[in-house]
C-alpha cells in the first residue's frame, strides 16, 4: 500500500475531503462514495425522483425554470406550480408551458396538468402564488420573458378540471422581458400586490445593458381580472430580482433586488401607510460585487439580523447585515463550484446539526439537446452543498452530489417531502432536453458510505468527474 493510500485509510471522512481535496477523485461525481455525515455519524447521500418531465407530460417539456409550492386545491397536500420556457435555443418564439403537479401526500404520486401553453405562456421564467381575489384558494401569477405578466384565477372547486380564468396584465403586455414575479401584501390590507423586475430583453446584448428598465409594484382596485396599475420603484441596467423579505425584521415585507448590469444588490425598505411605500438602500459590500439574481436569507452569525447568501465573482458568499441598512455588508466566503456556474441557491439545515447549510446547482453551457463534446473544464450541470462549520471564521466544507454534462438547476425548495425527519429538495432542471422537468432530491442516511447520487433514469446525460 502506498504512503498516500495509508494516510487516506486512516483519515476521517471530513479530513479526507480537506487534505486530499475534492478534485483528487477521478470517479464520476455521483458514483463517488459520500463523505458527508450527520452529527451522529450517519452518511448523507441523495436519490433523485421525477415529478414531471417530457415522458409524464406526453409532449416536449423543456427549459424548466421557476417553481413554487402551495396547497392549490386545499386538500391538505402541497402542490407544485412550475414553468418551462422551451429554450433548446433562444429563437424569440413566445412558447412554453405552465404546469401544476398536484400532490397526494405520497411523494411518489403526482397528478400533473397544463395550466397554460404557447404564446400566452410566452417563455415563462418564474411563478408566484397567493390568494389574490380573497376566495380562500391560491391563485397564480407568471412572469414571461416574451413578454408580460399573466394572472391565473383559481376556480376553487374542481380546480384540476375546470378552466382557470386568466388575464395578461395590459400594462405589461409587450413591455420587455419579465424574469421574476412575487405576490405579497406590502401594506397589510389583506390584498396581495405583485412586484416584478423587467430586464428589458430575453437575452440582453451590449446595447440592452445601456438601457434602464423598471422594478415595479402592480396593484388592482377591486377585480384582479380587470385593470392593474403599475408603480415604478426604480430603473436599473437589466434588473433581475425583486424578492419580498422582511430584511429589517420590523414586521412588514421589504424588497431585495439585484441588477445584472450594475452587478449590485439593492433594498426597498417598506415604509407603507395605507398605500405601499418604499425607501431605496444600496447594499454596499466590503470586498466584492454581486448581481443578486438568486439569493436566500438566514441569520448566519446569530446577531438577530437576516443575512443574504448570493453568488459573487469569487463564488458563493454570505453577506452579514450591518446594524443599519446604510452600513457596509461584510462578505464571508462559502465556496465555489468552479468552473461550473452557480444558479439555484437555497438555505436549509441539511445535516441536522442546528445551523444553516447551503445547497446550490449550476448552469451548463454546452448544447441543450445533446451531451456534445464538452470537457471537464467546461461549465457543466452540478449539484452540491456546503456544510456550515458553525463559526464565521472557519472554512465551509463542500459536498458534491452530481456533475453531468447537461443541466441547469434554476430553483430549489426545501421540504421534508417523505416525512422521515430530514430535509429533501424539490427542484427544476433545464438545459437537458429531454431530461428537463421537475424532480425531488431525497436525502438518504446510512450507517456506511454509499454512492453520493442515485439518478432516477438509466438513460441520462453522462455523469462526469471534477476537473
């Protein structure tokens, strides 16, 4: 036995990942024995399950992006609204699908329907749910990159079979490119408003970054199937987020946004009276810049203030909220997927040790309808998570789950979907036609190491190693 092998045989699992490094193992990532453990010594691995895809839908379902969960039919089980922009290539064609997967209480059984398709869907990128009309059933709003917001009103009884009334908000029609949308009650009157960034173009080019397009709040008077009014909060170079979060912990919802062109995050502090009102703050970061596309929130240092997790040019970081919103946010590095490009970010206590960890997915840049001739140093489709060390000064430990030639993991929602006491994830996957769609990632705990990832399909995009 070589000296290196003798050292590795004696090392604990976490020591192995830190001393040999994640890049030392030539095996495909998903086939590599897991090194992640819980505090009681159980090993953490992952098993993939398909909720919705081309085979289930019975038609091509590609370009899967946003999703949101809630009990759409009020039967006590959470359902999934997902959007699929049909983006094997950006051809400017306004097509796509909005789907609902109705839950059953059994994570292996879902009933899926198409809520919208074609021009009306318009390359849908994101969705939000809330009871907009006050009838006790969650309604749906969708952001379409080509190019509007569309409201779908839940019919209530027989919601799986009765057609939903819908409205393309007239003030948004053909106005640019809506990439995100959120429904939230900002002024506490019980009636949700919508907030959305308009990035200007589906695939912004150089000239688009010189323009300034709005982040806006949309509201209605009496009937959400009637007219909506727009109130611009500000204009930016390719704004791409506007998420309702009570960032200052004062009991009302603020808005955290991001601009790709300016590579910065901004906050609209809620100062509402009878009408929604906001004060803008720039998020000044001490050492790096971030576009604020995908973010999540947790109190990482225990000071009672929500911090922000975001991707930066150097990798993933959490930004410590200062005492005042006008102060400087200190960046703390978490880790990197390099050369893979991070997209989805979600915070959850994955290993049950009482502190927040971070799961992320990446964005493959090769062909979207075939594996293609892509090398290991090309941005590929990765799943992985970072274990919180429990102290701001210690390094986070990265645990890779899977790395395939194709995959864009745009959104994750944490849930204990199978009710076994640990955190699972529901997510979307794009850039992988015909493997796009909605899946859930089951956390599996064992007393001995097992392979890091068990895919749902035998016919799949090729699993590869790290560079």
